C-alpha cells in the first residue's frame, strides 16, 4: 500500500514542486519557512473552503500559520474519528452476532463490553471480520502526520484524500503508514546531493521549494480548482449514496415493523365488525402500514395526532399507565427502536 501511495504521488504533475517540502517534513524542518506569502494565502483560502466555519486568528504571520496548522490537524482528527466510530459500530455488530450464538442475547451484550474494553485499549481498532477477542492494529490514524501532509500538499494541487483507503475519501483513513520519507525513498540522497552550497539543509530545502512554487503559481491554481470540482462531485455522489442507503434501510425496517405490529398490536386493535374491537380499543389496521400512514395524514385531526400518541405510548416504561402494548404482549427495545424509526420516516402532508 505504501508503495502505491509513493508511486501515485510521484506521478502527480506538481510532484516536482512538492518533493522539497516532503524532504523538509521528513527531516523535521520548520514548515513556515516553506510557505511564501502567496502560498500561505492560497493554503488559507483552500482550507476555508473545506473546513466549515474556519477562521484564522493571530497577531503575527507565525501565529496565523500555527492556527492554520492546528485547524487542519483538528479537522483531520475529526474525520478520522468519525471513520473509526463507523468502523467500531460495524465491528461491534459483527461481534454481537457471533457472541449471541454462543451466549444468548442478554449475556452477549455483557460479554461484548468485557471483550471490547479488555482488548481495544491494548491494541487498537482493527478491520471488520475477525472473531471476538482478536484484533489487528489499525496504524493509519495519525492526525499530526496526515494533517501536515494535507496542509503542505493539498494547496499545491496534490489531494491527500485521494490516497485514502476508506469508502469515503474525506475520512483520511489509510491502511498503512503514510509518511514523507517513504514517499521520497531513494530520492532523499539525490536531493541532499543538490545542496552543493553547504547551506543548512532545511534552509536549502525551503529556498528551493519557494523557487519551484514561484514559477508554478498558475499551474497550482488550476490544479487546486480541479480539486474543488472533484470534491464537489464526490460530496454529491456521497449524498446520493447516503439517500439510497437510507431508503433501503427504511424499506427493510418497514417490513420488520409490519411483522411486529401484526403480532404485538393487531390482536387488540383489529376490527371484528362494525368498527369495533374485541378489547374495546380503537380500531387500527396494524396489518397494513399503507393504511396506517394514510390515517396519520387523514384530514381528521384526531388521526393526525395518533402518530405522536403511538410513539409516546410505546416508549413508556412497562407497567406505567397508558403504556402499550398491554396484557401479555411486550416490546423489546429493538422493536421500539424499529417502530420509532418507521414513525419518524412517515412524511406528513399539509
């Protein structure tokens, strides 16, 4: 994976502008010295368009640069942690399914938390697919290093997100170590050999970097504009995908809710003739969700309120006055969550 990252970066048209930067990052040079006033302003504008609400404060240029560094690092951490939380959710769901087979539903939840706390702190989060209790370390999360790469490379037209290995490139999740020295590899010696003046190595790299950028401003602007367009396309595709996923989840949940209501609620609310029920409860077509949804949007006010009433009743603790269902039926917490999700998805008509 690291080899492919290095190869793909070197294939970028603006790689020659970035290699002295990468050498500086690998050598621990002070980053501010690599930024000409033009590039620093370009970087600020670039990240303002990508980090919502970004404001750069500081009395001096150095303070402003530090603030920009911190903002990009924090944004990287936020994105990586969002990816981690999604991965944790999938991992836990997988483990819970496996543990339920071995220990039963209630005991599996307890066992899951025990295994999670015992292993996660020591090793870190791994990929989905291993058995409970076994982890493989995820070494790709490094907001400091990745944040530095984003700050220095992306305003040059080299989008670090394009090397992310997660489904959503904006997660900045990498399956392996992503570092400047690995990208440069054997070129480090060639760059060092260029310093024939005997200057301090970091000073040499900073000056050479500024020279390269000075002659490529138009090319850099064109490249960063292309990133903007591509980022918008990715965001739009992601939004479309999310809508499709949500719709599919709602459809699957709807089928589940229909089964729950038929078993747990219909027995008390089924019409036995003449608009009456055997229990004396109001008639509701719990075996037909289309009719239920039509009732929720009925011109008659009382029916339009039933959705909220139903939600309130099923969420009351068992045994409380008005809690539903009554008598022998009970709703598991998962049943209640599914019904809540269905009720929330019903679109209201004026």
